[in-house]
């Protein structure tokens, strides 16, 4: 390999965000992460994804942790590695559209507390929903990566991906990610897709997939050969299944080739050794269900993300209608078509999935529609790649107004209101943002935090009173 041109592929390590979000419902606590940070910092990863997505909600709700505190601690430990987060466009990390001032402030505080790369996506790939976050990231000196939700369907031709890549470059983003949340991108399609996108844009391209359907590492191999710049992987104990391909395996695959990452397997082994007992513990406690570690071929056959399938099973169970599983599976692509063929990712996956279940259980399509279905068909989530089915739209929202502008243009600034509401609990600027995204969950957390602090104060007072007997 003497005169070979080196084109090392970068790896984003996901164990601190997507891997545990996908395998153990985002329950990895900060204290478990910190002891291994120094070692992880030696690898030379392109970046470590460690924040955003569901981690914010899960920290506050289930772990009673301040997500901002987690970010600051990780930042202090990762002295050489770029930290990356996942950001849901105008939804930030929540489930509604937020006004621009809240989006801007969130970006500002994320970067101020230690994030380098913000991966921003929208469930409809409506780039208007990403504009504010991209601009704010650029303004704060961060790296704005736009992630395209990958999906299949009539509308998603190579031309579609090439055109949207050009638009992303024009928007001023620093890189593009193909976010294949369902593991639908198969190896030879990846080759075509990456080559097409590479011909349309000069921006670096990163590929994010999940092992759900069993093809992920082959897809990475073809994508790297086709010129992809960075791939997302998880250290082996938290890899595969609904998570990402194993970091060590991809590193070894490219060793000695022009794509060689140059990462040291000994350091990676140390990291794997550290996480392995935790994996065993999670299997024992039931937090990690071995079921999610296998191959779910249904996701390829029905083009439905694995998480959506498991939600569907539990929703049907609740309704004592498990026998309707196959029928609902067939209804999902039909609802998706009616709704303008959106990618299926939070929140569009829930909107389509829940409506498909209702259509089947009610025995009449769109007899009853969810509030979210109504909002989607009224344009409140943004623009879909194809038009809505006009008959379905009429049946669901009647003569209600349909908007075609960027949905956040209709929102009044919101920060001042949140500041006022959170006043009583506020201990740091960031509390306003926690509250804005999850008012109830954040308030519960603030109460918990206060109670903990009072306990500490009491203990200190006791020590002072009794520590120096005369
Ligand atoms: Co993912």
C-alpha cells in the first residue's frame, strides 16, 4: 500500500447516546459513563455522540439527572474528542414545534456547555424546519450537520437525494448525514446513493444506520468504498441488533486499506471490557431484552422501523387485538401514502402507526383521527414530499385551514413566558430550556433536586453541630 492514496474513514462512537437509546431505553446513567471517558478520548474518533435524542428526556424523567450537568461532565473528560448531539429541528428534543427564540437559545446553550457537532433532522425532511437550528449553530461556531431521514418510496429517487443534498450545501450546513433509522439501506443501494450524493455535493457525508435488519456492516463496507466519509458505530457490547455495527469490527475491516481508521484495537478492547459487565447486568435485569439483538427481517419486508413494530404490538395488546397485526402492517404503507409518503421517524412514525391501528380497529378508514393526524394534514408539521390524499384530508380535517408556510413562522416568541413560569425553580439559565421542552417532567426534577439539596444542607448542619464536641 505504498503509493496508495489514504482516505481514512472516520467513526462516530454512539455508545453514550444512540446505542443505549436503542438497546436499553436510554437508561445509561452519567456515573457509568465517566470512568471510561479518558480512555475513549484516546481513540481518535471522528466524534462521540453523547447527547440529545431521547437522552435529555430520559435523564430528567427516569434517572433524576440534570442533562446539562451530564454534558458539562462529559465535556470536562473529553479533552481531544468532538462531542456530538442529535437535534430534532424545530422540535429541538421535544415533540412539538418551538418558536425560533427557543431553538436559538437551545443551540447556544448546547454549544456553550460543550457540544461541537449538532446533527439536525426533521421527520419530513422539510428543510425549512432546519433553517433556524442551522443558522444558530453557525452563529455559535458549531458544526451544523443536516441529517436526512432515509426512507423508501416512489418519491425517493436518486434525483430526490441529489437535489436535497445541493439544497443543504446552499443552506450553509457543514456536512450531511444519511440517517437510516430503520436499517432499510441495503449494501448495493448504499453504493448507488453515496455515489449519487457525492456527485451532487462537496460536503462530507456521514452514514448512520441500525443493525435491525441485519445488513448494516455490509452497507457500511459498500458505502465506504463509494466514498462515505464517516460511519456511526457502537463499541461491541452495545452494538448490533437495534443498535449500530460494532466499532472494533469496522476498524478491523478497513485495516491496511486506504480507508484504515488508524484506531488502536487495544484501546478499543479496554473500552469494550469496561462496558461488557454493564451489558450483562442489563440482560440480567431485563433492561436489555435479547430479542432486540437478533435480526428483524420484517423491517425490510414492510419497510417499518423496528421500534414502530414493537410499539404497534404493545398498542394492539392493550386493545386485545393482537390478531389484527397483519392487517395493521398492511395499513401502514397505505396511511403513509395518504399522508404524502413521509419518512417514518419520530414523530411521523407514531402518527402513521397510531392512525393505521385506528383505521383497522374502527373498521372504517379515518372514521376517527388523532389530533396529530389532523395537524399533519393541516400542514402543521411542514411539507411532505408528495401531496396529501385530498379525500383523506377532507375527511379528517374538513374545511379547517391548511398552512403552507414554515410552521414556526406562526409561533410567537416563547422564551419570556417560559422564563416567567420557571422562575421559582431556576438555578441556572439552562433550567429554562429543560422546562420549555418538558414542563411537567422538568418541574418534577426541580422538586427532586431541591429536596436533595435540603437533605445535604441538613446533614451538613448536623455535622457542624456535632462534629466538635467540647
Ligand atoms: Co439512530
